[in-house]
């Protein structure tokens, strides 16, 4: 509601004079739009400011890097050979499905997984055995 003296009554900005809308609807020529209204420049740190856009991009970039590091650590971890072998087996099985038959692929996949698991467990057991019983150094 507009009071007789040109101020807007009954709101938080009741002391601010109301500008007559011109042809663009932006108010009087040279008058700045109140903060939060269309046409008002966003203060630094608010959603529309360039600094906020950079901050959001930085946040998403950091999240993407963290997401990638998580998956790298989860999939590769301490044994990149197992990850590579698994990727090769999946590729071979995919080729078998498209070239030979799905039945052959269903047989190859569990056999390959069992072979990778056996090799991994054997290597870990040998490493643990060496750690418990170190070999004496050769005399010169």
C-alpha cells in the first residue's frame, strides 16, 4: 500500500520512497533498485555475484576430485594388478558374449575370478611367511 507521502506503508522498507515505473519498469532514471529486487546488483558473496560462481565451481571441482580419489582408492587400493586383471577379464568376457556365446562367457567369468583370487591370496600368504621368517643375509 502506498501512503500519501509517497512511501510504502506496512512493510520492512516503509521509509523508502516508491519510484514511478518508467518504460522499462525499473523506476526513475538513475535510481537504483532496492536490494533483492530485479535489476539490483548482487552484493559480493551472494548467489549472483562472480565470486559466488567461482566459489560454487571450486566446490564442485573439489567434490569431483574427492569423488575420483575415493573410487581410485576403493578400486585400485594397494593392488593395482588385481584391478587391471579384473578389467581385462571383464573385457574378455564382453568380447566372448558378442563373438562366441553368452554360455562360454558365463563359464569364463567365475573361473577367471577364482584364478585372480587364488593368485592374490597366494601372494599375500608368501609375503606374510617372509615377514615372519626373514632369510639370513649371505656372508661374503
